[in-house]
C-alpha cells in the first residue's frame, strides 16, 4: 500500500535511483516534445512507475520488478499504458 506521506516530507531517493535517472532523462528530452506530451510522460511516470520503482537503484531493478510495476498499472485498468511501458522498456524508447 502506498504511503500517504506528502511528497515534500518523503526522503529524497538515492542519486542512482530510477526516479532520479528518469527525471534527468525527461529533462533532456522535454525540449523535443510538445508540451502536452511531455506533461503526460511525466504524470504517467509519477503515477505508474515512481511509486513502485522510484526509490530503487537502477542497477538492481529486475525484469520481475518491472513486471510488478506494470501489473499495478493493469490492476487499475490502464492496460494500454502498461503495454506501452513494456514496449518502451524493451525497445529503449519511452512513450
């Protein structure tokens, strides 16, 4: 179950965490995207992946860990988004 702690009260994730790396990547790519697309990408990361993978170091995230995160997306009824995340994970792109 997710914590109800406010974001400002949560400890910062480690420098090599999925969330930090994803946000750095987002910042680099944001300028090449339309504003609305960039907004959707970040919101989906925040809603769907950061709660599950955000604090974990990238080097230890296993395929099983990704599957658990994607199953959380499927469980909330967003099967299309889970499919896109899976495709992006294995193709090296982000959608």
